[in-house]
C-alpha cells in the first residue's frame, strides 16, 4: 500500500550526513512508489523565535503554513537531524515552537476535563538522529535526548508509533559504515519504517 510521506531535514545544510540520510529515505520511498514531500530547514524562511511566548500567536510565515499542510497531508512523518548539545538544532526546534499550535496539533479540553485532544492521530513517525557521541554514553551522562521530540512533541499530538534510530558515532564512522546506514535507511523508506 502506497503511503504519503513527509520528510523534514533538520540540519541547516543539505550537504551533510543528515542530508544524505534524508535523501536515502526519500530515494527508497520514491522507488517503492510512495508519494513524498520534503522540506529542508535551511531553505525555509521564518522567525524561529516566539517573540511573545504563547501569550500572542505570531502570524505564520508561508513556509510554516506549508510545514503544517505537509504534516496534515502525510501518513508518515520522517525527521532527520544531528544531535547538537543533546538536542535538536535550534532552527528545527523553532519550527515546532512556532507551528505546533492549538487547533493544529492539539486542543486542550475546555469543559473542565483534564487532558487534550490529539489532532494528529493516525500518523506514524520515524526520527533519525546523527550523533558523534555513543548514545549509551550520552544517555548515561545527560539522559534521553530524543524524548523531547518523540514523546513530548509528536506523541503529544497523537502521532504513534514514533520510531527513533540514532546513528553514531557519526563523525568517526567509516565510509563502509556510512554506506550501511544509507542502505538501511533507503530500505526503511521503501517499507515506510
């Protein structure tokens, strides 16, 4: 069954290992006949800073509206980014700060009940992270660094399952190892994993 896949490259440049991983997933998905849309944060034009917090919602720039439209459209959401200081790059976080809004991703109940309406149910996601540190060492020293996006952002909006894969150590990986990663990711793109 063909799927609608939205790929978001969270590295500011496509000329990166993260860019190669996003391209491998895209290539596999297209070869299998899936419909693919892709956005690269480095090509997007928007203010990533919440100027007034959530007290006043800023008007969304066209690229953030396109981002929302792509998330709404897709069956499967793929996010590729490097682990910088045990977090995603600030510009990627800015997309979620600005566009992951009530009415789009969730709504809190207004009738006195605790909880919220998860507006993006029925979608799955794959997060692909490139890290120079071994994930076990990162976890031991700093804790889980993918939870913020996997559970507290995507899961909060009802996206499930969210599969996470960390490729590391990325900067020290041999060409053979990188080739294996890219082949694996391309296969996931074909199978929508």
